[in-house]
RNA sequence: GGCCCGGUAGCCAAGUGGAAAGGCAACGGUUUGCAAAACCGUCACACGCCGGUUCGACCCCGGCCCGGGCCUCCA
C-alpha cells in the first residue's frame, strides 16, 4: 500500500502526492519564544521528526523548517516583567527550546528562521495583499479583509458571517469585518524601540500569522508539501496563514495539512492558559527523554495524548524490557546495540529474508507489520506494538543462544554461530525500526554509579582473577573502588556458589553456603543492586 | 450557538465489514539451588446507547447520551 496521509483540508486520508526520490518540503509552526518550553511544545516536533525519519527511510529528500516567532505582544509584556529586552528574552528562550529538542532527539529540523530576520519579506507580502485588494491599512495597522477572500474558512469550515456570532473576537473600529485580522500592528506609545520596525505604514511590527506565510515562502517556496502544527493552531492561525498566502501567490499554500493532537491532563488539555503545563527541564529530572518520547509516540498523532506521572511510570516499566534486551545482546554477542549499524533508508536494510531461518523470518514478517502501520498515516502506536512483539522474538533467540543444548529442535540443532548470525541480523532490524521512531539513540547512563558499566563475573574464579589484575589498581577513584569492591564481593559469592553446588545433597554445608550467597544478594538488593545468576556467570545492575 | 474530534478490558492504546495488536496491572506455569531476567499461558461472547443497511458491523448510515478541542493567547 502506498503511503497514506490524513489531510485536515479534506478530512480524509489521501495517498501521499510525491514519489520516493523527490524533494518534500515540510513546515511546522514553532514557538513564540517568551517562556521556557513545556512538554506540549514537544509533541509536534517529536511527531514530525518521526515523520521526517520515515519519509527519509522511504527515500524522500525532506527539508524541514520550524519558525521561531521572536516578536509579539507576549514577548513585549514578558520582557517588561523581567526587566529585560525582547531580543535578550527571545534569545534565551530560543536556546531553551533548542535544548529541549536536542534532549528529545529531535534532529531533523533543517532551519529555524526567526521572524525578525524576515520583516522585509512580510512587508512585501502585505504590500502585495494591499495592492490586490485583500488588505487595507487603517491608522497605522494593516488588516486582512476576510470578505474579499472567497474561500476564507475552507480549512476549518468557518463561515466569516458566523464569526460575528461568536462575539469573542477582538473588537476594533479599525476593522471592516469582525473576522479581519492584523497583518501589521502600528507601534503603540511606550513600546520599546527594538520592536518597532519601519514600514510603509509607519513604525510597527508584524501581526501573528504573517511570519509563517513569509518565512515558509522564502525558504520552501509558494506551495508546501506538508504543513504541520498543533490542533489548536487550526483556527485562526492556519486558516489565516492559508488565506494570506494563497491570496498573495494564487498558488495552493500546502498540499497536506497535518495536525497533531494535544496533551491531556485528566480531562483538560495542557496549556499555558489552563495553567497546568509541565516544564521540560523539571520533567527530565524525573523521567528520561527516552520515556517521554516513547509516551508521545505511543498514541496516534492525531489523538489527544493522556499525560500523567503514572503514565510515564508505566512507559518506563515497559521500556525496561528493551534495556534488558540490549544488555543481553551485548552479553551474548559482545557487541553493543548502540553501535549496530542503523539502516536509515529502505535499501540499506538486511535483504533476502528467504535465506533466513526461523526467528529471522518471523522478524522479517514483523518488519512488514511495522511498515504497514507507518504507511497508514504514520501510525506510531501500532508500530510500537510491533516493537514489543519483536522484542519477544529476540529474547527467545537470546535464550536459545545462551542456553544452547537445552533446547530441542525438530531438525538439526543450529550452531552457536548460526544463532548469533540470526540474532545480529534480527537485532539490526529492531535497531532500524526504533531508529525511525527516534528511540534508543544512545546507551542509557547508569545514573546511580556515574556511568559504571555492569561487571560480569564468570563462575571460573581463575579467569576472574586475571580480569581483575588486568583492570589495574593505579589511580583509585570512587568509581574504580566501587567497581573493585563489587568484583570482590561477586568473586567471593561465585566461590561460595561453586562450593555449594558441588556439595552433596545431604551435606549440611550446602544449605549454609547457599544461605551466604543469598544473604549477599539480599543485602545488595537492599542497596538497589540486582544480581542475576546466568549460565555464563553473574551480572549485576542498579535497579 | 457554530465547526471539529473522540467514547475499545482495571488503566493506557492499535485495529478490520466475517468472529478484537501491544503495554501496564493481576493470576497460573517453564526456567533457576532459591531468586532476578526471559519465555509460555489466562485476562473484552465484547468494542457508549438505540435503530437501520448487510448473509454478516465494533468497524457503514441515522438518532441519542457522554467527554474533549476550536470559535480569545496557546504546540
């Protein structure tokens, strides 16, 4: 099935209008930089980052632009409150925004144009609109005349006549129609000089909406392939952008309009106006960026996302299985999941599943399911489900490899090498699937011990001794000491276990020795350290 | 009032005109000296309610109830 994308304009899924290999322009409305970002601000970026990753995987050449609106009423107000300047505030908040994107692994945005860098473009557009009769100056302001635009309201099904009925629209005697909106706002007395720009209509600043029309046009052209943004921007923001742009260029403004659902807390949306926002910096103190991204992608992008601490805890738990697998994978293959090649484009994926055996075939089927979901309007929720099913198969493969000989096969027992090959190829597929979603981009940090890697203790104590002396003792740091102590403890425990296991059943020492090994494990558990005795030796981890 | 969007198990959440993915929680089992981890199994005769279309609907149509969003700044 060809890629299907839901368009707000037609209210239905449509086959994507471009072919792999072609360029795709994507514009997503960014923030007005007057406050630190909250998680709601990250929904769109995470989703469209995933959209870009998937389109890239399919072979499209995507150029993605996100605007920074750095001049606006809210900025002026906030800067005054903080006793700073608008540019200084904007710069600081932009840095915060970019930092949040980086933390959530939103890496696909190609350009972040600032409104203040595009004033001439906006003035040009407004002049054109006036010349074509779509806009009119009024005492220093310039307004868009919605009655002149025949299809005004087509995105949101709004009837300009009925806009009056709402009566919540800002009233102004400068407007010809209640639904008219400002393209340019004349400077008001007392406003700082840095937000006063020269224009044919006197000093002033752009209205909200025009910056997106001007900047998307400047960087991506008259017609965008994809225009995205939050559901709450449909009206009036996108409706007005659409009206301005098409009235200016006489070209379709966007081929596809994609709107993401909003974050919900309980029964209400999360928003600055509701006052229930969760600041990202605070959030990341409690939960990993991975957990947050996983939460955002677990629900279809057009649906509201249920947000709560409980949800985050749940997601975190479900994520543990993946981390466990990554450790298993490394233990069994000696290779880190995070250094496996990432098949970024379709042509780079492992091929010829017909050559594969058993699990490898199953995983190839799962990949098909995964792609089926993604093809259907970027159904990341369904895709995440496939990830979990894939994980189960991979764990089975790990178990078979690690416990080779304990499993009975119908035909010939595969060699360890065969199993390892299957495991590696299958894991690369998982790696590719998670990478499209932008998940598991870096190895998790063992916070409690400052990045200390888990030690593996083999049952062979002689071998252990060699390992520890090879580690070296020079330059003792808290880390090397803790590491060494853990090693010591686990060595002793390994010895006890060996003794206990070899002791005869009726030997009273057997139980006594096992009691000691259990005591060590219990006391470590009290400290938050979990020991896992495996066929190849004992591993430990924090948590 | 107008315009949209939802209502799937205890919670979250996919989905298809032909007998409901996945996760969390719960329970049972395999494995383990015991654990941990992993794996297997159980867990919605049922998808807001009522009609209709159909051989057959959770999925299509109509009505109703409930919830949410937008119409004012908002990702």
